[in-house]
C-alpha cells in the first residue's frame, strides 16, 4: 500500500504543471474569445444577411474557433498535432459511416442556407405541420405550432418536402366561399358585399375586392369573395369579414340558403298535396303500441 502511494506521488510530481496551467489558461481565454468573435462577426454581418444566415455563420465560427482552442490546449499537454489530426480524420470517417442521416441533414442545411426559403420568425407549413420558425440549425429546424407545441424538422425533410411560407410577402389574399339563394338579385348582393368590405379597415383598397362566380350549386348560387390584407392583419380579417357579411345580409334580407330538396313532377302537374293523418292524440293510427 505504501509503495502504491509513493508511485502515485511520483507521477503527480512528474506532471508538467506548467503545461497544464497553460492549457487551462488557453481553454478559458480561448473560449471567451471564440464567443466574443462569433458575436462580433454576427453583428457585423447582420445588416447584410438575414437572421437565418447570421445564426449559422455565428455557430460555425464559434465551433471552428473552439476546435482550434482545444487542439492548442492539448498540444500544451504534450499531444502532437499530427496525431490529433490523424485521429480526428479516422474518427470523422467512422462517424460519417455510422451517421449518414446526420451528414445528409448537414448537407441539406447548407442548401437551405444558400436557398433561403424562410428565416427565423417566419410562419411556414411543412407537410401537415404549421408553425413559427424558432431556430435554424445545421441539422434541423425548430418550429412552434399554433397550439404552442415544439416540433423538430430534419433539414433533409425540408429539402424533400413542399414548404409554404406564409410570411414571405407583405400582403395575403383571403378567399371566402359564399352561397346566396337563387331568388336574390346578384347585383344587389355584390353591392352589399362591396359596402361591407369598404367599411372594414383591414381590407386593402389595392388590390381591389373580387367577387367571382363559382357555379350553380344544388341550393345556391356559389360565389367567392377575394379580399387582400396585410400579413399581420390576415387572421383578424378572416374572423371579422364573414360575421360582418352575415349581419349585412340579415339586415338587407338576403338569404344564405341551407341545402334542401325540391320535387318537380313536370309543368302540367300541380304541387304534391300533403295530408297529416293521425289519431286524436296526434299519433298515427295503429294498434296503440
């Protein structure tokens, strides 16, 4: 036991304490400098790049400088840089074969960085998932859905899927499907709809309101009302315009019909007579069951 303790003590004494202290100093100062340089570069490039590109550049610079600092600190401890690079190369090849999906996501992230279909803060739809972009990383994109759920979408999925960006343009069009009774005057209906749109402050004057004939439905004349709004006012317009049109139709006596079935037996036949047959209690005659 005494011999083992003496051996440990000799090994501690033999350590290059100067190199160890230099390595710790390099790690501490180097990581602080790496973070400072990455943030300064992000602020410098901010006016020229969007948030997505700035975030990726900042992280790549930080990780690159961190790797350089770690290699320098290991060199102070006696590790040869050539051996470290060789080991890193072998490890990279092994990791590449073991994680081909991650490599594919990394390459897809570079394509997204070059193409820029969206940026942080945009509202997008990928497949059946719709949400706000919270972060764009080298391997995945993080979304927050309308019901406040966190969704991670791999970059490879984004490259292979249809992506809809709801925040790309300043204005959006809202299409409202509407049916009116066949007996209504369509010119009067059009005038009422235009008056409602003019009173709604969320409807833009340009592009102008469009009322498009969709077809003759089973119970109504089908129309499409297309109005434009600023992107930030789209949901408010979508909630307010149908209610205002319904109130205006009720006030003007314009009917929005529900589906019904008409029986027609030819021009020479009169209406089919209907007669209610029942007992004194109002129930159909029968055996009383």
